């Protein structure tokens, strides 16, 4: 549960970040990390179109540089874009100056006011600087679709077990996550709709 739904003590590390939206509203915020990837992202977009859902894609700048057509596809279909650094780097492993430069480089391609740190962590200085430029979006439910120790049905069960009003749900449009995400995402969408949830994006 420490991974799937971060406890309050972890959320307090970045107090101005968005971890969960309105707990009194039966809605969820679907997000995708690490794209765009030609083999995966168009499939996700077609699925979202099927259900009339808009989502937020936290993109790696170098993937946008390499795959501009897929980036344009996400934008043209009306989804939100977020910054996920240029090289998907871990904040704790880089000097703050270098981390912030990498994030700025990504935003030369992304032009967004949303940011999500790869692996969910940043140094305090990185956080203090970035929160002045971006709305920092974390998550209330990470599906762990990236984990090779899980299968698709287990990822789907994580969604059903941990979702709640206002959950920010994280999937990954990545090669590593593909088999589990492709199983769990459509089933999660259908189940959430059956439970009466609506899907929203960040203002």
C-alpha cells in the first residue's frame, strides 16, 4: 500500500503538490507517464476516444523530440500535457541545478504548467523552485503496471482496491508497461464507469 496509495506522511514531503482531488466528488483523474511512444500511445488515445475520456499525459521531453507526431496526436485530441523531465531522471541522483536544467529543456518541447517528478521524488530545493513554475501533480493511486512481478489482472485489482473519490490514477504508456496496461486499462475504465465515476482533467 505504501506504493499503490502513498500514506499521509509521504504526502507531507511535498505539501503543495496535488496528490488527490476533491474527496467529495465521485470523479477520478486518469494520468499516463513516460510517453509518447509510437507503439503504445496511439492505442491509449484510441481507447480514450472510445469512451469519450480526456486524460493527462506526463511526457518525457526526449520522447517528444523523437516522436513529434505522437505528441501532436495527444494535443490534437484534447488531452492535457505535463512535464516529466527531458530524460526521466531521478531528482535525488542529480544536483539541483542539473535537474532543473533538464526539466527546463523538456518544457521547450512541452509548454505546460504541470510537472510530475519521475519516480515520485525530488530534492527539497528542486521542489521549492519547481513549485513556483509548475503545478506539481503526484498521485493517489499508482497502478504499478510497470512491475514485471505483477500481471494484468493484478494491476486491475489494484485499481479496484485503492480508487476513491478524487483519485489521481497513474498508468504508463511505455513499452515496459504495455502487457499489463493493455489488460488493465480498458477493464478499469469500464469498471470505474459502472461504479459511477466521472473522468476529469486538471484545470
